[in-house]
C-alpha cells in the first residue's frame, strides 16, 4: 500500500517540475527575443506552446478534484488533504485548504481550460477560444501568485512540524538558464552575420556557418 510519505514526496517533485517549466517558459517571454525565435520559427513556436501547455496541465493535475482524487487514486493536493483529514491532522488539512481558497479563482480557470483544450478538443472553445478565456481568464500574475505559495502549501501538507520549503532560487535559476540559451543563440547569430560579411568580401570561400568540416 502506498504510504502518505511516498505520495508527499511525489507531490513535491510534481510541484517542483511545474515551477521549473513555468519559470523556464517565463524567461523566454521578452519581446526582444522574437528576432532569435524567427530564425528557427517552426521550432520555437512548437517549443513555446508545448512549454505553456505543460505547466498549465501540470497545475490542473496538481489541484484536480474529483472521484479519483477523493478515492486516493491520484497524487494531487486535494487528495493529500483528504489523507491528512483521515489521519486526524485536521489543523494541517485546514491550513492547506485556506491557502488554496485564496487562489481558487486561478485554480478553477486553469482546470476549465484543461477540460476544454488541453485534455479534450472542445469544438466550441477551439473555434472561439477568446470566449472561454474572456469568461475564465488565465492571468500570468495570478499563476505566479499560485506558484509562490508552493512552499507554504508543502509545509502544510507535510505531517511533521517545522518543515520549510522555498522555490525562489530554483525558479530564478530556471528563468536565468533559458535566458542564457537565448544569449548564446544571439552570439551565434552575430558570428554568423560576421562570417557572411567575410564571404561577401572574399575572405572566406563558403557562406555556410558554422563552416563545414573538411
């Protein structure tokens, strides 16, 4: 039988993963990066859409409520809250519920989007996506607020006392890493442009960059 600790440890990894994907994606949102993206447009369009859908799906799954969650067949925050209640840790369960209640609006909206687009191809939504998002908006500031309470939520769900969790440094690293990738690509494009100038002036024999190996 799966223990609560095993479920909690898995939940921790899932929460960390959602944070990592979101902040890696967030690091790529600068307007100035579009020039780099346009150099390999098909790749970047697919990558950015996949990353966004990934963290949306992960958050929807983390906060999923339903018959499978209530029966303990899912590793989700509501499911672990029920486990806490069943073991008599009512104070901790209530603390977790209080944290969720403050962020219920964005949790609900992400769940609705998942049901109509990410998990199911709802025809009305996909034909007119603005209608659903107007009624149930996904504001990225609200998503960040939700992710920022990850540590408090894990502390509440941990059955032991005085366990603290912090994702700030982890999230900063994820955002910075994605930006470092763009900086390296920008530097490559600069070298490529310089190489093309050399080709036009006759300094090199081929416009290919990086040069083909002999």
